[in-house]
C-alpha cells in the first residue's frame, strides 16, 4: 500500500515536541534514566518529550495516562466502566492489601482503562492496559471491562483499538481470572462476526493469558519495537528445556519473523497509522455515531 | 472424610489414572483416529477422531498423557503443542460442518512450554480456539479427567457443559508455580493448592462447572457405561436447542463469571 509509506519515513523521535507528560523539574541536577539498550543516561524531561523513547530507539514502558496524551485527540477520551473493580473472589491471602497499595501507588483502579476517543477525528473504542498496575495482570475487572467495551463497540458499531501489556492471568483470582480469557474472546468474536474492526498494539511485555486471548485476536496486530511478546515466560522455558534461548527470542521482531504480527510500529508513528487504519475500516454511517 | 487440596492434586496427576485414550476406549465405540492439523504437523499430545456414543456419531478430542515412559515422552506428557490445538480446532470445525456434537477430554498440566511452541504461536493457537469454540455451531461438552492446567486446558473447555471427575483439578496456575512466584518457595505448594480453590467441589461452587462425576463405587465397565449414559442424556438435551439459543447460552455461561464483582 504505497499511500501508507509516508508513515514509515524515518523521523527523529525527539522532534515530536509539545507533549511532555509531566512538569519538568528545574533543579540543577535533572533526574536521568539509563537506557538498557545504549547505556546512555537520558534526562527524564528529554525522554518525556520524546514519548518515552530513547534517541537510540529503545521504547521505555509507558503508563496509560501518558499514552492517552499522545494517542487520543485532546479532550476526546471519555472513560467507561471505571466503576468495575476487582473483588477478592477467593479471599486470597494478601491480595486485598496488594490491591489497595497498588491503587494508591498507580493512581489507577485497575490494570486496564477503557473508553471512547477520537484519534485524528476517527472515533473508536479504546482500551489501554496499565504496566504499573500489577503488570497488567488479568483479573475479573480487566476481563469485565474489556468484555463490556467490545459489547459497547458492537452496539455502537465502533472499531476497537487496544494496547496490551500483561504479565498474564492474575493468579490470586484463580479460575475467575482464567475464565476471563474465554469471556473476552467471546466478546471479541461477536464484535468480529458483526464485521467490525479490532486493532491490537502489543507493548512490552505481553505474555500469558492475555497473549493467549484478546491480544492475538485482532484483525491487525501491531507491536512496539523490542517488546517482549510470548505465551510462556522465557525463564520458565529455559528452566524446562535446559536450552539456551535464541537471540531476540520472544521479541516483537521475532514474532514478525514467525508471522504472528503484521508490523512493528514505533510510538512516534502510531497515531497517524492507527487513524489511517481506522479510517479504512470506518463503518458506513456508523463510525461517527 | 475429605482430603486436602494438594492430595487431590497428586491424585489428579497420578500416572495410574486412566488417560484420555482409556476413556475413549471405555466410553465410546468404533473410534477412528484422525491425524494432523493440516498446517504443519501432528501432535501426539492431542488425540482426536470419530466415534460412536450410544448410537450417535460424535467427534471426540482428548489430551493424552500416555502410560509408559516412552509413550509419555512421545506425547510430551500431555502438554499440547500449537499443532495439537490446531488439530483440535480442525476437528471441531469438521464436526460443526456435519452437525456432530463434540466431546473433549481434558488432562494437561498446561500447554507445551518450549522454544518451538513459541515460534509456532502457542498463544495465538489457544486464542483462536477460545474465539472459535465460543461460536461453534454444534454442542460441545468438556470433561476434565485429570489435570486442568490453565489456558492449555481452557483451549479445549469452552463448552456448553464442563464436567469434572471427582479428583480432577482445574487451576489458573500450578500450585508450585503459584507458591514460587508469590512466596518464592515452591515447597509451599500445598498451601497454594488450598488457596487456589482448584478442586472439583470448588469449581462447582464457583459456577465454573456444571457437574462432578464421582470416581468411586462402580466397577470399570459400569463406570464407563454410566458416563456414556450421562453424556448421551446431556447431548440429547443440548441437541433440542436451536443453534441461536445454544450459542447465546454458551456466551452467557462464560459472560457471567466475574460480572457481579464491582464496587
Ligand atoms: Zn538508548
């Protein structure tokens, strides 16, 4: 598709500008973060201005609110189902406390936020998983919110865009957690069978039960550069098979090579590409509902 | 007298337990095995084919652990590769085409964990099964006969009815895995097993399954005959439903789990 090529022209990540995610500290010694890829120390303000991407191209993790700022058109995000929260269905030791402290530290109620938004004027349903909430693990609230979002999208004939990040199932919720894989898959299927469009963007890390359900069920599956994506954990595989893992195992690039993602898209090019893909799948008379 | 959750785990894993193929031989007749996923291979951990159940043609798919060490190795100890899930889906689609009911016999510690399995899309294979089974236009009954290990078991258990043998288990993670992640101590597995609520009785109480099949009190032949009868009676009922109602009920069966939990 030649008309999409402009999206893939190399661009300096730091030229994006105007999207700093947090107020810059003007102390004499600005806080820095060391890049695990190029080992340079990057001032945080520079990192934030560049969508949390190092000049070398390394994509640091990103919380949901920061992601919303670069993804959704200003002021268009309307959060849905924020009242849905995980209970403690098994009365699992320590879980209720863990939820409470995580809510305080992450300032989120759950490991996914859902809503409607416009992306370059394309209205869609959007879900973003939160790496800073128990590493995006899927419990009943995550499953319920995502299921409701697909049901909402089906009712309003909207496309769904989802950013995944997850360590897998939330084991403290036992089978309640496992069943969310089936539940969300059922909702994705109904949305899909109605001819509606679902796009996933796999971000670091997307693993376990989320990989084995809605992350891999998109019509189009994109991934962020370098993101770890897999089903079984790399350490578990190493311990089980007692074999050295190949270089780049379970990276987005590895999945691309093996045919499991459509394209790897750096953060700076995501918004324009997603908008274009949404436009190509806009439902006649329905997309602007 | 009830045993501890971890004692049940050990029973569910016991090598002396009947495996998938034992159930196929005992409950069904005229089994004809169908091989391969038509994509790249044939996984020995998943056995599937056509069979007769009390005079009715059905598709039966089982995860098979094997008995002898050699056989167990050939079948990866009942841990399916992506090809196993894709073969299962192929046979389910075939059953849908011919309006044949599907019976799945589930017994796995989990999906196969390895480099090749990841290269060939283990996560994608499971995800596709979940999605397609949710909309399969023919009745599906899944019976957990031993271990129901996480997503690797669920990939054959998106069904209209899910039953468990009395000493089978169904869990999101192994008790050992749970204990080592949460408490950095795999030796605390018995404690994790109790907390994970993985027994058949817990699963029934949580609304995850419809029925527990007792394991004791009958001789082998009577036992299999009773199970044959129970499956047949259940299929009888499911086949009465029109496809729309069947699929709506299957959707709602999973839809309601975790629905009530909001602030
Ligand atoms: Zn760098």
